[in-house]
């Protein structure tokens, strides 16, 4: 009988969905199985005492049968093989009975471990594939930026990438410095974040926010130098932001593995023109952060 194409399409889609969620299914099945195995093992342990008592009783009967001839002064050496055989039968039958008690728990426990192992293997393979894909995209994007720099120059490429303009800023001592002022509301990279009242560490006070942000930045820099690597998720967590998938792949290495790496952690506090009030030392409702990550470092650890 030929299966209709529409039904085949539905089955194929259901198969794909099952494959997609198979790690979660295997993990849940493994947890349930481990719990069930533990319960069955406990129940078997409650019954094993009676089995051991039965074995001890049968062994005692066999030994008494062996002692009877000696007590009547008619014991012979030829009786010993029969005694050993009877004891072997008792012990063998007792071992089999105890094994039967624990067999369900052992079988279910083994299947549960296999399910958990399968879930871990599938997730590891997917994570490896995701990391490889992200690293490839990152390298392709870096190569693209290099071609743009070669064609337009470093300053123009930086203005395009950061959506800003280089401006001449005069300091208090009269020294002029060229600075890239970003015009983006929250930076231009996918890693940028807004530090405001939605964050648990926010306080409506410039000095408190400044001390906190610079303190976290210094702490992260020290961690980078100490550990030789730092994930973006570590920075997000220290600042009070939610972790992300990409945050566990990108970050910093020390010394930097990227030729464009800075060898330091920077939150971009003084690079965004939208942070003007903060830079001037005034209260600002939203502080825009953008992070100078080196790129994908997961495959370098």
C-alpha cells in the first residue's frame, strides 16, 4: 500500500521535530529512569533480608544433615561431596533469587545512564557544530572588515562599523585628540547593552554607577590577566545582565589571539556620544555599553 505524499510529509516533519528535541527527551527519560531505578532498588533491599534468612535456614539444614551421621558415630568422608553439592545448590539458588530482586533496578538504571549519555553526546556535537559555525562567520566577517579597511582606510571603516564620526577634541591642557564619537543609541554590535533602571545594580546616581561600572571593568581585566581568558557571559553576569548563547562563545584572551585585539577589557563607556552626560559627570538615565571582545574564544580554551 502506497503512503500518501501528504502523510509522508507529516511523518517527515514529526521525525525532524523528534530529532530536534531528542536531547531533552533523552535527558528527561534518563532522570525518570534513575529515580525509578533507585525506588526499585530500595524495594528490593527491603525484601532481600527475607531471602537471606531463607538462604541461612537452608544452609543450616544442609549442615545439620551433614552433622547427623557424626553425632550417631557413623560419619564417613564419602558424605563430603554431597554436602558441598547441596551447599552449592543452596548458594546458587539464593544468588539467583537476589539477582532477580535487583534485576529491574539494574536494567532500568543501565538504560537511564545510556539515555543521559546519549543526551550529552548529542548536545556536545551540536555545541561543537555551533561553535564551528560561529567561528567561521566571525572569521568571514573579520576578513570582510579587513578588505573594507584596505579599500577605504582604517578611520572610514571604523566610522562605518561603529556608526560614528572621528572628531577633534580639545582637552583641558589644550591638547587636541582625535576621538571616534559613536552616534548609535546602544552601540552597533550585537553584544551592546543598556545599563539603566531595569538592571538590579542600577542606582540613580552618577558616582555610584561610575564606581560600579569601572570596578566591574577592572575586576574583569584582572580576571582576564589571571585566567588568560574571559567570556562575555562572565562580564554580563558581573554587570547584572542575562547570559546569552553567543556570550559563551566570544570573549577575550590574554595575550589576544586576534591581531586586532586590545589585550584589555573595555566597556566603551567613553566611546559613545550618547553617554555625553555620563562622560561629563552628570546623572544619565541610560548608560550605553559596548564590549571590545576579541571574537570567538570557545575553541581556543
